[in-house]
C-alpha cells in the first residue's frame, strides 16, 4: 500500500504536468510541496503519538476517544497557525495586486488542515489496529481523488489547467479524503466499548510531549529535506526550473519504494527485537532490509543514468532538460538505500534524539547549499544541495547506529560487537 502511495503521487504529478504549462506546473509543485511541509509541524507530532496513545488505551472506548480528541484539538490549533499563516501570505499578495498568485496560495494554504487531519487520522487508525484503513486514506484516496478532480476540471476547461484551478482541485480532493478518513475512524470508534478507566487529558498531554518532541523534529526535518528544494527553486530560481526539477525529484523518489516498504514492516519488529535486547536478530532484519532496498535502488539508478531523458519524457518532451538533476538525485537516493532503514532503527530504539540532531544538521546544510547553488546552477544546484544533505544525513545516522546500538544498518551488515 505504501508503494502504491508513492506510485499514486507520481501519477498525480504526471497528470498535472501533461495538462499544465511548464511554469504553472512549477508554481503548483512548489505550492504542493510547501503545503505538505507545513502539514508536518501542524500536527506537532500527533500523527506519531496517536499510534502509541491509542494503542495504550487498548480498545477501551473512553480512553481511545479522549486520546483522539486531544490529538485532534492539537491538530486544529497547528493547522490554524501554519495553514492560516500561508493563507495570510496569500491575502497580503492580493493586497499588492497579485490576484492570481494570491488565490493559488490561499487555496493551497487551505489544504494544510485536511492534510494534517489525514496524518493524525492515519495514526489513530493504526493505533486501533486498522492498518489497512489507515493506509487507504493517504496512499489510495488522496492520489485517486486528486487525479479525478484534475481530469474532470481539465475536461471542463478544454484540457488545460492553470495554477489556481489545479490548486482548487487539490483542495477539494484533500477535503474529501480527510472527511472519508474521519468517517472511517468514527465508525471504528462506535465499535469500541464505552468504559472509562480515568485517562486524563493532563496525562495524555504529558505523555504526548515526552514521547514525540524528537519524533516531531525528525518528521519536520525529513519534510524539509524532501520538500523545500522545490519551494526554494521556485522562489530563488524560476517556476519553470521548479517544474523541471519537480519531475526529476518525483522520479528519483521512486528509488525509495523498497526502502519505504521495508521501513513500514521493520518498525514494529525493530522495537520488539530491541526491547528483548536481541541485537543479533535486529542486525539480521536490518541487513535484509538494506540489501533489498539497495538492490532495487541500484537497478533504478542504472536505468536513470542510462535513460534519464527517456524516463523524464513521461511528463512531457520539455522535461528531458532535467536529466542532469535526475542523475545527481539518483546518487543521493542510492546512498540512502545503501545506508538502509537507519532512521527507523534509531527512532524505534529510543535514539530519536540522535536522529533528530543529525537531521537538523542536514537541513541546515541543505538550506545553505540551496541558497548558494540555485542562483548560478538552477535545478542542477538544487539537486546537488539535496543529494549532498541526503548523503550527510544517512551516513551520519549509520555511524550513530553503529556506535550507539552496535548495529550496522548498511547493506554490508557487519555486526559490531561492542556498542558505546
């Protein structure tokens, strides 16, 4: 299902690229990336803690409802701050006569709230054991609804969309997906027994803050590393370059499909193995995951090195100009796959603080390089920045995992006897 989500988002961008002008597509890509980034701090770690807090309630109706209501309220506040802030920026643009840009920014800012609710609802569903239901909202409903809305709107407007129309189509799809996910969660809640065991909001808030601060840092940092390059390119470079780069970035991300899949399966297993102090078992599981991810990513990297222009032509003939950024990004994702599921290993073994610190450093490097390299090199500079920060992030975390846990998270899989 996670793999389907990656492919679904890829198809979404292909559809938009085919029915929009390059500059409009670039502007839309930057707006979508910004909304996706803002939805992460908007939830303030609630998507991650929802899994744990709802699972702790263990099917007790009142405890589960209390946890979900608390997390949802936090999400409403965060969405108001971050989504409302983006909409306020759009309103200011409107005051300065940039009506089209203002409308597109406001529409995209409005998607922050439904995107944040989708994230928290997915975590809540996973906590209640509804893993399949949780994955459907993000990985099936949202891409499918976006594609349907884009195609219907394009047909109604002569097979062409501008940035405003595309942003509105994305907003409608996001709202519909959030409403559906909330409906599924409400149905599951009605099936739980209504017995109270005294789980207080104060206790929920205390546990939430302790457990998720560094997970939130990791989530925000990861979103920054995967989304802000497109935004920076649109702001510092040009919308056309952002469009070209967005296509290359989406193709390169496909190299992560195997790693995403194994991460989802590995996370609970890693937590259990570490809890039993079965480091040998953890090493075997991590090595298998890293080798599978490297094998898959290596095959795609070879294809991208040899046939980058042909692959990019899926988006349209003009996108072949992004061949160099694609090849550079492929190097970064290949290193990421080789380093294995190192982030998952650290986060599931109580080392999320170390993971967060490493990622903050990587984000700082990424932002600095984006500022320095985009003006002279455009999309190629953005690719160099992202690939470099990706290498720093993954290699550094692999070193941390080796020293702290005695686990070699890379595809080499050499067991370390004495961890620090």
